[in-house]
C-alpha cells in the first residue's frame, strides 16, 4: 500500500510542477527519484531484523 501511495504522490508532484511552469522532463525526473526511493525502501524492509516471512 505504501508503494502505491508513493507512486501516486510522485505523479501528482510531476503534474503540479509541470503545471506551474517547470520543464516536463525535470519534473518527471524528480517524480522518478521519489518513486525509486519508495521502491528501495519497500525492498529493503524485507531485510530488516525482526521481520518474518516475505510480506
């Protein structure tokens, strides 16, 4: 669920920045960084101590 919210927030930021005059590619790159950070956190939480299973 957290990854879905991260992707949604990243895309919303992309649209808002693009609408206020930022270059489309620059806004897209910022959204991509946010989405990749969320995916990285999601993947790394599996390897934290105290986590059981693959959920």
